[in-house]
């Protein structure tokens, strides 16, 4: 089974694997809760849809500065 987008492409979008997992999980949860997909290409699995949206730069994040 081939994974698209590749994990290497997704890791370039975040500063760590942990950030990528959290970002993907939060977006997948939003999709499950009924928020619309941001890409025209929909996937049957919420995690796959979230990964495609991250790869397309439709989902981003900013890290808060520590005090």
C-alpha cells in the first residue's frame, strides 16, 4: 500500500513529528465532527483527508512562544 502524501513531504510542513501528529489528529477530529473538507479530492478516511490538506498547505500552525 502506497501512502500519499508521503511522510517525508508532510514532515517538511512541521518542525517535528509530534507537531505533525497533533495537527493531523486535530484536523481529522474536525472532519469527523462535520466540518467540510478543504480540498476537492475527498478521502474516505478523516486522517487521510487531513494529511492531504496539510500537504496542500491548507492547514498550518504556529508555535506559541514560551514565556
